[in-house]
């Protein structure tokens, strides 16, 4: 059974990059070495892998990647820190008075 990964990298400028791959180790090396000059991380190296999740269904992995990319920095950091119980509260819309 093939494994797919969603991962979050912390870049040298402290921004986060979220990606999807079936070869996590290889993809991290590609980010580190700057294999793709047009990639977001190319000018933001060095990078650090701060989170990854495994999936057996590529569609679930892609959906997860798309969802995480829309999240706020705080919500991504909550995921990175394994504080899963805090995620629902961060999903609630805040209304102005």
C-alpha cells in the first residue's frame, strides 16, 4: 500500500509552506537543495520539517493539504504543536460587536 504525506515546512523567514508528496524524504531534500527555483521555498532556505501526516488515500491527503493551506498561522502552529484539542475553537468565526 502506498503512503502519501502532507507536510509543513518552516522556512528561514519563519513562514510556513504546506505540501503533499508520496516520497517525503526525497521531497524534503529537493526543498533543502533548491531543486526547483520557482518553488516558494527556494529563496527561503534553509527549511525545517515541522509537521507531517501519513495517508493511504491520495485524495484525503490532497484535501488535507488544501485545508491546511487556508489556515491561519496560529492554527498551523497548533497543529505543529500537537494541540489538537484547541483546533475546534480556532475554527470558530469571530464576529465583531
